[in-house]
C-alpha cells in the first residue's frame, strides 16, 4: 500500500515558475509534474530556458515566482535523494584532480566536514566507476580524458551519490557513438531500478527514441507528457517554430527598462482577483 | 660565502625568529594562493593586498599604536570591505569582473596612500616606519609582530588541512557543492577570509605592492610540475619557504636590502625555471615533443620513399642513393643526412658504399606507414565523402599519428580493404 501511495507523489513538481537573468525573463510561468521511475527529456531549441529550469529546480537560482517540489517536499528536505550532472563545459577540466578524486566528491556531505571518507564511501565510488566503465582510468588526470570519458566521470559522481532523482544537463553533447550507447543502457538500468532521470536535451531527432516522457519547452511550457502525446506536429512546430514575437519583445523591454518581474506585494489570490 | 655559513647556523636569536616567521608567512600565503590560483582569482589577491593599506592606516590613526593585532584587524576589515565591494559592483552593475577589481584596487589604494601621507606629516608619535607596509621589511618586525603573524599563518594552514576536500570541490565545481547541500556561502566567506588574512600577515615583510606575487607565483610554479592537488600544495609551500629563506638571507647579509622583493625575485626565478623545464607542461618538454614529431615524420616519409621506389621497381633489394630518394620527395640535403643517420642507427636501413636499402625490419615499418596512409585515404573517401583527388595532403599528416589501436579500428570499419582510392594495393603485414 505504501508503495502505491509513493507512486502517486510526483518526483518533480514545478509550479508557476518564472525566472529571469538580469531582468530578462527566461521562463514564463512554467507549470508541470513528472512521475517517478521514468526517463524524462526536457527538450527545446537553444535559448529556450532548459538549463535555467534545471538551475531553478536545483536551487542554484532564485525564481521570480513559483516554487519547486521534489517528491512532494522542499529541496532542503530531500537533498540527499537528488543528484545533479552539470554540463561538461561548466568546469575547468585542467583542474589538478584524478578521475577518482572527482567521483569521490559525490560522497561529500555537509555533516561530514573535516572528516575523511569512510570505507563504505570508497566502496560506492569504486562501484560507480565500474558502472561507467572507468575503473582502469581512475588514477588518470581529468584533462587527459576524452569528452565522452569526462561525461562519464560526471555521471559516476552522480551515481556515487545514491540518489532517487537524477537531473542531467546535456549529457549527450560531445560524446562518441559508443559512449552514447553505453549511457543509454545505463539510464535504462537506472530506470528499471526505480530511479527517475530527467535529462536536458536539445536534439529533437533522438529525443523521441531516448525518453518515455518529454517536457517541451520554449521559454514557456509547450507541453509535458508521455512521448505519444508530445511528438505531434503542431506541438513540435510550436516549440521549434521560433519564439513568440510579442513575448520576446516584452522580455527585451523588461530588461531595458529594468522592470520588476512581479509587482511588489503581489500575492496570488484564490478566485478571479481584480484581473 | 662566510655570511651564508653564519646565516645557516642561525646563532642569532632575532635572526632565527625573523627567518622562521617569514618562512611560515610565505607558506601560509602560498597554500591559500593555490586555491586562489585554481579559482582564477589571481587579480582579486592583488586588489585585496592594495586594499588593505587604508585599514592599516586607519587602525594606526585610531590607536596610535603599532600593536600587530590591531593593525591586522584594520587590514582584515578593509580587505573584506574591498572583496564585498567587488562582489556588489559585479552583481548590481553590468561591469565585468576585471573592471570591478581594478576600480576597487585603485580607490582603496589611493585612500591608503592619502592616509599614510597624512600620518607621516602629522605629529603622531611612533609614526616612523609605516611606509614599510608599501615595500615590506622583515627585519622591522618585532617579536610580538612575528608571533602574531606566525600564529595566524599556522591557523591558515590548519584550516585548509581540515577543510581540504571541501575546498577542493568548491574550487573545482562550486555549483555542485551547493547542490550537495554543502555550506557554500560559509566556505566562500572562509576562503575569502583566509585570503585576506594570508595577505594581511605578509604585508609587513613583503609589502602591499608585491604581496599578490607571494600568493600566486608559488602556485603557478608548482602547477607546472604536477597534476595532483596535494602535491601541488606541498610544492608551492616548499617553493615559498625556500624563497623566504633566500629573502631573509639577502637582507641579513646586506643590511640595506629589503626582504620582500628578494622573496619575490626568488619565487619568480623558480616559476620561470618551472615553466621551462617541468616535464610535460614545460616549454622544453614541448619543444622536445615537437622535435620528436618532426623526426618521426621525416624518417617515416623516408621509409615511404624507399617503399615507393621499391614498389615501382618491383623489388626492395635494390641499393638506393640519397638522390634517388630526393626524386620521390622534396627532402633537403640536411634532412636526407639526418634521416638516413637515424634510420641506420635504428637498423631500418642497411648502408653500403653504393647506397642504402631497407632492412627486413625497415620494410615492415615502411609497409605499416604506407598502409596507414592508404587506409586513411579510404576512410576519407568512404566515411567523410571527400573526393579522391583531395585526400592526399590530409593523409600525409595523419599517417604519422595513427596508433595501432586506431589502425585496428580503421581496419574493422573499412572491412580490410585491398586497394586504396587510387587503386594502389594496401600492404598488409606478411
């Protein structure tokens, strides 16, 4: 019975989320829920706010309005169940660290500052390295890895975290065909083990094959749901047919005039309000 | 040399103290500097060093005392304020980071100089020697100064040892640290404080102007030698300690000499040497790699010339002269001499008075190079859809870099072709 009620709780709920960079709106009241145990793609053209959405979910950005619930809770309460794979280019791979060093970072916790990792942590790190097939390279300096291997390092780090929800930012960018295949296999394994994996992905062609569910984004939510309901000509055209002209004009105007994203003191009211 | 001997004996208690203090201060700064360096915050260190000056001046004006703790507190406050200003400017304006840093550095340093001049022209007692903060003078430090600074340096080292793994993660990937729920704000404040403290305690011995060098140069020198963070930190500390010794020695043996500039001179020298001779990352290593590449390309091209002539003649047993080889390819005279010498030394060609021919080993090697060339041409036409009259120049380069592993993959992908796009046979090992 408990298992059943858990399944009802969405892995991720994004409620009326708006976000902006330097006053320029990037996400307009995005609202959707994602079920547990699925492979889910967040798909949209360049500049459609996919990474911004992920950053808001992970608490790396303060939204202008709206909120995010993970497994029905605030991020702070369920942080240990969430794992994040940032874009590969977001770090300097010349940093003096080995593959193992980076994967070990997945075991750092805030209540274990000043302490060394335990034997169990090292065990989990080894297992994670094995799962992405990097065990032989564990002592290698990270700058000497290929793009696909670097991506696998980040995924191993996320695996070592032992989470239930994985959020990955463009893990398929710049990897070779062999890595891509291995990665898909791993993702399917994770799904079968009951994990939820949300993947930011820009390539529409492959998105249909890879995922069970898709969130179609272009600064606003176009659609979210199971594959069959999303991959329809009208919806895809809506997402990829360029931005809405009026919307981007308003966005530019807000940035230029330093306009606030929300009126100060504005509270959402039940009912119709004065609108 | 006598003075070196006297120095190294450390008989003088003051000398002992000054040297030990300087070494510890330099080590503290260099270890903190490793993280500033890896976070690409070298300029921030410079800004903080300059921004500390008004803090010291104000602390002195308020208390009219040169108590190291009070001056240090003043330094910390203004150093912090500078960091805060840089952050605010970046956040609220559209100015770039370097503009914010330069602006803060200039304003704070200007105010510092103004206050310092004011103090020197005032009749505050005990005002002499404040200018040493500009250029540094280790000898001017009192025992109380030294003990305070050394204590702070020790605290810095311990703090970094304790939070080593978090600082590593924070420097590499701060967003991930935040997602893990680590107290990123606290860590950032801590590392900022450590930087300000490291700079503040070094100011008196090294001076405002050169302090940033003590922070960053050891890290840059150490980075050239290693890919391990821990090794890098220890190396940086070692370089800094050695340079502190050099600085102390020079100012000991020549009384008019300031300590700080000599420490920095020594550090810069070490960094220069490191950038030259470090394995892998050093300039010499790079030049050597380029030389080896050139030799590999030359000798392999010569083997190919031997092979081509043999292929045309239908036999590889004929004795060929350097002129024969030059007919197949534009080798210069020097190249021919050097290439043949190397091939002979490797027993790839057999010399005789009337010329050279490939040894059996040499023939195998020549076949390998020709095979790679023709295989790559196949790959270019089949996989990359290039026209067969455009592919030769590309293959000329790539043939020299294909590893056995890639060769195997090529063979499998192309399904062991017999002929290349120009219908020349692809020679397989016999």
